[in-house]
């Protein structure tokens, strides 16, 4: 089952690096742009298939406050 397995920091890093790599790939007519597109896609869907294969999960849901605050 596909669930969230990347946290916000991971997401923002993937998005930033993905956009830079994608732009460089397009500028240099390189297949490297595909790697950038994959990073952007995984950031948008909050799920990384490589993380899933290796059982990595950086996402930690917010814990509920039991005191009602």
C-alpha cells in the first residue's frame, strides 16, 4: 500500500534539487532531467518507492495532545 513515507524537510529538499536537476537536464539536453522529474514527482505525492523497498520512512505523524490543547 502506498502511504506517506517522506517528511516535509525531505519533501522540500527533493523539490528544490529536483527542479534544479530538471532545469539542468533540459538546458544540457541530458537524460539527467528525468532524475529531476522523478524527485519532483516523489515530492508531490509524498511517497518514495526506493524508501518503500528499503523500509525507510522519514514521515512522523503529529502526535495528538492528550491534554486537549
